[in-house]
C-alpha cells in the first residue's frame, strides 16, 4: 500500500511531465551563463536567473520586442 510520500512523489512526477509537455521552446536564445533579461549569472542550461526574469522576457517576446 502506498504511503503519503509515495503519493506525493507520484503527483510530483505527473506535474513535471505535464509541465514538460506544455513548455514552449525559445529557439532563438541559448544558455550563455547570463540571464537574458537582466544579465545576472544563470548557470547553463538556465536561460534566466529566476522566474520573474523569465516572465518579463516572455512579456517582451509576446509584444515582439525580442
């Protein structure tokens, strides 16, 4: 019988798979070691230093600014 940790692990795996399926590629930028929004350090394969910069970049991309 599965315990709470097993169920939590299964749920997290399902959430990760769902997020990966719905993730949009950003083909025109590559990891450089710097955040593409603010130029702070971002270890590859990260493109951004945090979620706020990723969201900011997405807003700019949707407006056609990048």
